[in-house]
């Protein structure tokens, strides 16, 4: 099974709206950012907008010196516009649910439970920060109320990552150490003090690592991961600082593990 690493950390970014978030990220990371939202035909029609079905730019922040240019998208921009315009009535409009699998539900509108879930989901921030390079590689971050999903840097897939920590395969290589230092820098810039590394296909976490993390605040997420039955959370820095702990970790089953890094062994090292 193809399994990837999902990196979860706390953030204190200003998520008031897409512009305040773009300014905050740009100031913290030094990125140039174009910010806006994706417009959809059905929502354009309901809003009475004469817009193309495309990305709608609301502004650009150019940072000097130039580092990287990212696009920041508010994934719920038009849904929030519609709710502001129509209130609860919008949930009775078929075009609002254009993405809904009507055939699966015998062509009926969503039920009250599904509508209540949609109303709750509108209160959760869903921002997507993305950079596409000319080589086709992508670095990105999802930003929710208190949780950031950081994929700004790529190392490897899950099983190789486990070998790196458990067996110390290539652990001391420059490539992996630069990866850890980059994740540390991101985590601290976001306002956190540790990052969790989870298997995005982990059967124990019930969708955390695949998007369900958006439903947690940071304290809830930490408790959920650390108290999850059948899952053991391994400290990356402790495998460096404690040889006995490293020996304990070495032969554990990788599909029952998650990791966290508080970067204790990296303190004082410049990125």
C-alpha cells in the first residue's frame, strides 16, 4: 500500500480571512503570495457573479528578496458568501449541493443531519497554500482553525521514513538532517513547539492524516494521537539522545507507529 507522511503542527496564524492569513504567512516565512479563491459556476449563478469558473485573485504580496511564490486559496470563500447572503435558506438550494452525490441518495436533497454537518464545516477554516515549480514538484500546506498540515518539504514515503528513525538508515545524512531542520523552522514559525508525523493511511487514526484533523483543536488532536488504541507514538529526538530508547524502538511494527519531533537534539543548530 502506498503510504505518505502527514506532518501536523499547531499554528497561531491570523485566519480572520484569506488576506490577513496571506499577510501573516508572508511576514513569517518571507514568501510572495497571491491570495484568492476558486469560483464555481453554480455558486457564481447563486451569487449573481459574472465570473469565470477559475481562480479569482484578490491580491498579491511581493516579498523582497524573493524566496518563493505561493498561491493561497480560501476553499470555502463562496460557500461563506452564500451563507452570508441567504442564511439557512441556502441549504435548501439544489445548486449549493452541486457536488453532492444525489444518485446515491435516490436524487433526494441532503437530510437534516448532513445539513447540520455542513453548517459546522463552514465554521472550520480551510485554506490551501501551494507552490508549483517548473519541474512539477509541489510544496503545500493546509491550514485549519488551529492545525497546520505541512508538506512544504519532501523527504520520502512512510515506510522509508520509519526505517530512517527505527533503523537509523540515512538518519545522519545531510538530506535528512536538512529536512528535520526545515520542519523545525516551519513549526516554530507557525507558533508550535513540536510536529507529529503520521501515516496518511493509518487504520488506527480514522482519517486523521487524510483530512479529519480539521475537526480537532490542537489539544484534542494531541490527545487523540497519543491515546489512540493500537498506536504508539515515538519521539524522534529521544532516539538520538537515548540509546536504550533507540533499541526499544528499532523492532516495533511500523504500521502501529506515529512519531513526533520536539527537536531537542537540534537546539542551537542553524538551518
